[in-house]
């Protein structure tokens, strides 16, 4: 995953406009966005099917929680190797949702290919 062109990403967010903007931004930054999803179940299925290096997951997926998706990804044999990064318009993770080691987090305003590479380095 150290090669700039080798990072493959799935974005999970309930906002279609954000999905389009984030896809464009990350692709311009050298991250290959290979799929998107808008819910926990679609996100799990998409990640399982496409096997990206990274799943960029919104904390708030409508009525669902991105924390739930991250927990499912880390415990599911077919997706455990995928690196999950939570994202939000807020700049801090809600502490009450952290049950284990804090997941990687990137505020939406800081999103870029370089920011993702720095976070996983």
C-alpha cells in the first residue's frame, strides 16, 4: 500500500453529493475509488465484493452508525484486512462510541489523498 497508485478505496456515506465530490477529490489525489455505498449493509457487501485497501466510512449513515460498519468489517473474515477510516463533518469522534482501540479518523474538511496516506503511514 505504499505505492501512491496502489491504494484502492470504497467510500460509504449516505450523502450522494458528498460521495461524488469525495470520489473526484480522492481520484485527483491518486487514490483509486473502486466503489461507493450509502448504508451499513451496502457498505459491508461492497467492501466484501471489491476488497479495497481502505474503507472510508461516515460516522453518521442516516439512521445507522458508521461505527457499526467498522466493527463488522474488523470482525468479518472476508473484510478484516481492509483498513477502515471513519470520517465526519465534526472534527472529533464521539467518545461514547469508542468501545475498543480508537479507529483511524479523518475530518471531512481534511480529506485528500495525501491525508489518507499520512494517516495510514
